[in-house]
C-alpha cells in the first residue's frame, strides 16, 4: 500500500517558509494572531457553501446530559463568524491561519479540507485592505503590483454587457457564444448566470500577467459586505484572481445585525426553494455585529497561493495528504 505523502518534501518546506513570511508580515504590522473553533452549533446559510455536519454525543460535566441523539455541530467553512466576535469584543486587528472545511468536490483547485489565511483590519475600508493584500502578494509571489478593475468593467470588456443593468435575457445572449448549452439556457436566477459567465468568460482572461483585484460586486452578491453608499447597485466587496485562480474574497464588513439577519433569512428561503436544507443561523454572531468596529476583512486560500508561488498545476502537489490519501 502506498503511504507516501502527495507533496514532495520541497513543497512541504516551501509551505513552512511561506507561513513564516506571512507571520512576519503581520508581526511587523502589529496584527494579532488568534485561534477560533473549527466546530460550531451554527453554520453558513450561503447556498453555494456546503458544511460537514457531525453530532456531539458527550455531556458538559457541570450540566445535565445532552438531548437524545446529541447536538448537531458543523465544521466551519471559514473562521469569519468567530473572528468577528473577537473584533466586537475589542481584539483590535487580527489574523488567523486555519484549516477550514467545505463538503464539495475535490479537483485541481479544491480539496474538502484546506488552509485559509483570514485577517481583519480595524479602521480600514476595502480599498485600504487591497493595498495591504497587494503588498503580501508581491512578497510571497514575487509578482508585479496587482491591477484593479470593477466587476462592471470586467464584464463590459470581456462580454460587452453591463452586469448591473442587463436583464436575464440580455445576459444569456451575451454568453451565447460560450456554448454552455442547457446549463445557461435553463437557468433563471440572474446571480447564478452572472457567476457562470464570470467564471467562464472573465476569470480566464484577467490577472494573467499580475494579480487582479475585482471590486464593486453586485449588491445582490454582498454576502457579509456593506452596500456601497455612493452606488447602491454594488457592494463593498472584492475578489483576487491570478493566472485563472481565484485567490481571495474580501469585504468592507457589514456591521448591522438587523441587515445581516435579513440576509441570512433570505438565504434560507432560497435554500428551501431549491431543495437544500435550511441552516441554523449563528445568533451569537448576528448579535455581535452592532458592536463590530469599522473594519475590512479578507480570506485567502493558502494552498492555491502556494501552488502559484511554487508553479504547481494541481492542489494535490502542495498538500502533504489530500482527501484520497488522508
């Protein structure tokens, strides 16, 4: 039986060097490293994220036994909710390097368990955070300074359609040449169509020479970001792409418990309508948001970053043990 790791020892050493550089980067900026739980009684409601679920069947020694069947727990898809609770409690600027889990297919850029760098900067907006992230990418990847464009500009350049004003029919017409067939023709949700077109027609074109920040995503894709005060059609959200790889997702963070609860509830309505299980809303997280300081945050996939830094073509080549070898 083959028991060997997936990654060569050179890749394992390269990861250690990369992590050391990242920790030094934040130490020089006086950003505190923190650690938060991988398991939670709540989960994300995002229809595009799928959690691993388990049961806690033990008991709290100081309290009564747990209910029959135990308590459902979810492996976290991101440390975001707990990190924001720390921010609301007064932690100041923080970062975390953690394992996160998404119950999705494995492939060239995906493993169900992966490493994430997430950080939050108090009194930064998303543009200031892009400046800092650009410095980190240049340091780790030894690449040119990243470029920037809006989501609208990216669509106009590569699909000749305005994603903020186009109808579903107009978007389908703009993507007709991509030969997506029934996948595109049968879809009725505008955001799903936008994401499909972006993935196929935009991601493969931008950020080929140097990383590219795409910002001002449609307000309907705000997730946990604020709506832009100058243009309510867009959210204060950005993503980073390099050589056809999505590296990071960042927000100028929403700090309204009322608005966030509405978004989570709307997610669960959508989940129910498309046949997915509704997810338990993290009420402790929602409750902390009114005390969340003005801040911006971003999550960066470290395995993908290492792929780019060491010029590997498959995520398996930078993992000590992938899901099939774990």
